[in-house]
C-alpha cells in the first residue's frame, strides 16, 4: 500500500503524512510472507549470463528450510550472523531468513580484506557466517581470532569438510516454519560505518527501520511503485544503498528485483543489462553515472528506466542534464547516512529539482541546519545538517558503544557530521564534512581504519590519511607516511604499502597516493592534525593550477 498520494504537492505530502508503525513488525515477514506467492520476486543473472527466477512463494519455502537449518546450527533469536556474499539469491535468502528468525544480520562487503572482516565479525560476536568460495579463504585465515564463530556456511560445494554447504543444508530443512513475532523496536541488522578515529562502528537497526525508508522510496522514485516496475542497483547489498534503498523496499511493495553485480562495474554492460531486463527503477551512485556518461552513444542500448535515484556524493548539474537527454528522466538525488538514511531528497514529479541541491526534507523526516551547540541557523548560513528524533529510520545506536551514540546528539537532534545550508525554499545544499571522513565513489571511508592497517607495515613509523579530490570518485584516500629509521621512501615501497592495505582492508579504501614525509603535524597530546594536511594539499594544488 502506497503511503504518499500521487499528484499531491510537496507541502500537501508533508502535511498529510503520519507514520503508523505497528507495534509488532518483522522485516522478513514484510518482504516474503505477505506477498502474492506466484508473483516474480527475483531475477538472478550469474557471471556467465545464466538466469534464475524465483517467485515470492519459492523464496518463502526456501527461507523456511534455511531457518530450520540455522536453528539446527544453534542460531537463536538475537544471535548475529555474518553475510559475506555479493548480489545473489543466497544473500537475499540469508537476510530475510535471519529477520524472520529474530536473529541479527551483519552484512559484509566482499571486497573487505581479512583485517576488516576480523574486526566486524569479532566486534559483532557473529555466531555463524554465510559466504562463498571466493571469500572463504579470508574467513579461514582469521577464524582462530573469532571465538564466537561456531559455523561457516558456504554456497559453493568445494568448502572444507568442517563447513556446511548452503543448498545441502536447505535440502535437509523442513518447509514448516513460522516467523518469530518481533517487536518493531527489536534489532534486525548491524551495518558497520567508518568513523574518523579508531575502528568502524556498527549501526544497529531495528525492524522498523524500513518504515523510515518507504515514504522516501516512493518520493525519490516518483510515486513508486507503478505497474511494470522492476528494480536494480549496482550497489552491493552489504550497504544501506543496496539493501535498504533497493532490495527490501522493492519486496515490501511486491516489485521484482534484478540481482547482478560483477567484480568491477562495467558501464556499457550496465546499460545493456537495464535494457535486457526492462529495469524501470534504479539506484545509481554518482560515480556509476559518471562512468556511464563516458560511454559513446549510450542510447543505442535501449535502456528506458522510469526512475533513477542517486546519493552518497553530490551529483552536479551536468549529470542531471545527461540523465534527461539519455534516459528522458530527471535523476533524483537524495541524502542520508548509514545511521539515518534517506532524510532528504528530490522528486521531479512533485517539485522543481534545483541542480546541485540535495533536495528537501522528505515526508516523515525533519532536517535542519544547526551550529555545534544544536541551535538553528538562519537561511543561507552553513552549519551541521541534523535530523530530529524520534524517526524510524534512525539506528537504535552503535553496537556496544553507547558513548559514541550519545556524543552525536544535541537534544533531540542527530548531528550527521555533514555540513550544508538551506535556501529560502527549504532546499539543502551540501558543503562538506565537519570531520575527516572521506567520501569516495559513494563509500564513506574512515581514515582511522586505513591508518591502523598501514601502521602494521614493518617499514612504517607513523601515518595520516586524508581525502584528496578525484574527478570520477569525488575523493580518494591519500596517505602521508613517516618511515622507520633506515627505511627509504620509493615508488616500490609506496606500491607495497598500497597492496598491503588493499588485501587487508578493502580495495576501495587503499590510498591512491602515498607521500613520504619526515614528520606529520600533531597536537600537543599526539593526535594527528589532518586539517593541516588538507590545507597544505589544497594550497599545493591551487599553486599548480595557477601555473
């Protein structure tokens, strides 16, 4: 059932909307149990082009079997289970099954290296992990460091004797299962987000988190759903953009989803794929759009989406114009973060889209510009973008870190860390971050995790990581490195450090540049002053540009 009234003005939508969240709600039940059993739910295109189709009824029966199999492995209500898989049927099944069991899903990006996985699995206390043959070696490498991990489920039959093969488990599971009666406030998933210092923090979300997404999905996809809609995104389902903005809301509305995600984004194949499967709705991060824009004669593929939403980094007027000329649609930009997603955005059928703006606060959300003390700032004056609680899209809190949760609140306002300003019409304009988080190709990259990894390299004494401008990705990490006595900086050592990070943390987090320094600016208490490095880098580039 649609929550927003088609044809209403922005002001009418804001005035009319009220959340009516039931006290008992389960994400998995909402995604599968209440849908039309014979309706198409999932199309999976494998790496070799093979196709599999699943109805909601088929997925429900498979989920019942998997739930019983996981119970046999000891998974109970409240237990955490890691999901280290890309876009494939087993990933979607794992998510909805864990929600239906009352367990807590921990989505993990397949590009994570062993160190990144060790922290997330260890911090969450994951009892089981579901993965595939491409990633199992990383799990085995760190298993001795994960005392809570009791079982590994592998989607490929070549797992070790001690592992459990996914489809064999399902074959042994009963088809009789009743979804657990969860409260809307019960925890459902932990998505780890990068911070400015120290290791990543786990944003713990409740089952009701999707109620905060539904009106925003309807809004940014121009009154979604409509007859014939079909959803696809290149964003991985391990992230909020793929999972909470695409897969789960599409299934809430009974709309089929296309699953396909290669190791590397291919803009030509993306256009071909959208045309081949009749994709009508898509979340395409700005970096993906920029790469698609470089394709010669993109209209030759015949992709005809009805709606495109984008977010994670600013889009700009040129991409807006390109989308209209190539697809015949206005790309709706939105804004949010892992802890509180889809807070503001655009809808081309509701109001004017101002190029470069993040849009306006969407129905169900309140967004203001505040100073550091939580006081509202006047129109046009930049400050921290903040959202008012309570709001169903908000996380319950950081996993096992209540201090960090409290630190981000000023009264009822959640301080997002993004800096921007509002114009007289209520449109929000992004200016930057008030901390050191790097926004790269839609990913929010915390310098702390990269620095911790680089420091483990035997040649490194001290390091600091900042974001530097990049034409395609917006920003990329750059590492400044002080070497230990006797070590000499070289292009070979820089490449070695880059590979060291790429294999242990994640390829998208490795520093694209490494610069060796004699010293790094520090405070009197020994903290890195990244702001000074950013200012020095900016001055250096301005000098180079001026000739």
